[in-house]
């Protein structure tokens, strides 16, 4: 079986697991300890396989290293000082904490969603744009941050991390969203500098739509979770933050 078929089957499994996760978290209120890591790792594997097919293992590993190092560094500094995202701390619900600060599953999740964000941005930004790699990095960071609009309130309500201030957005400080954008932007700049990929780096729109489906499946899971958990405002905000990007990317992939 070729890699593309594996990705399709894994996406179907991921969609089902995502629905189970949101049901357990927001309706049953009984979340098996392994369900969040298992769902995240499955999404991570899909992103990894797609990236390998799209831009080879060498560049995939550079993106992986960039995502892990930058996100773990920024998150650790953020938890320790409150300077990046605002003052917050993780609970033990997501497993072992790196240096007692950040769950090791967190950089896995960053890569899982950073990758499709980069793919969509690579299609959206016009090919002849000046300093295109910077624009792709900036747009990809906005796409990634759009996910946090709905994901963060759901995960906070589930007790996975705690904000130590009462922020303006469902208790979340607005600084958090700038921190998300900055983390992703720096990651993409590091990736482009280290891996030196040619941009635009797309030839197969139908295949790249699988990356959109990964992003959409994750996002819809969070939107459903927000609705089930009584966070209708976050669900609506997340929908309008995320889906214009996905629609533009999907249309551009017709070319």
C-alpha cells in the first residue's frame, strides 16, 4: 500500500478518534489518560507522512527539529516567566512535563498543526511575491493561530492548562495569540533557513488537500467540543477564524 493511501486511512481513523475524544472530554466528562496523546500522535504521524511525500525526509526533519526546538523553548520560557503568551501553567493531564514546565506532547501537537498551516500558506501566497518566504511564514503563523481561537478555551475548560490571569477572551489573555503567531513565525523562518526549500513548493493540489483535511478535522473536533462544552462563542469565533483560510487554500489547490 502506498503512502498516500495510508494517509487517507489514517485520516479516517483520526476523524473517528477526534470525535471520541471530544465526547469523552465534554459530554462523558471521563477522559482516559491515553486518549489525548493517542489522538495527537496519530495526527502527528499523518503530518509527518504527508510532509515526507511532499518535500522528502531531509526537509521534513528540519521542520520537525525547528518546530520541536522553537515551540518547546518558547513554551518553557512562557510558563517560567509569562512573557511569551501571558502567565499560565500546565496541569499533569497531558503527561510528563519537560523540566517540570511543558508536557512533551505539546511540541508534537505544534508540528501536527504547523505543517498543514505551512502547506496552506505556500498555496495562498502568490508565487512572485517579494521576500516570499517571509510572507509565507507570516501567513502560515496566522493560520496556525486561528486554530488556537477555539482550541485554547476547550483545553482550558478541560483542565489541561490554567491561565493565572483573567484574560479578555474566555479568560485567555490576548497576548497569548501574539505569542502563538510569533512561535510559528520563528519556526517557519528557521525551517526555511535551515532546509532551504524552494517556495512555492507545490505541484499536487489534490494531495495537499489531505493536509487541509488534517487541519479541518482537528479544528472541527475542537469546534464540536466547544459546542458540547457550552462554549458557543468560542466555537463561532473559531469557525470564522479558521475556515476562510481553509476555503482559500482549497480553491487555490485547484490549480
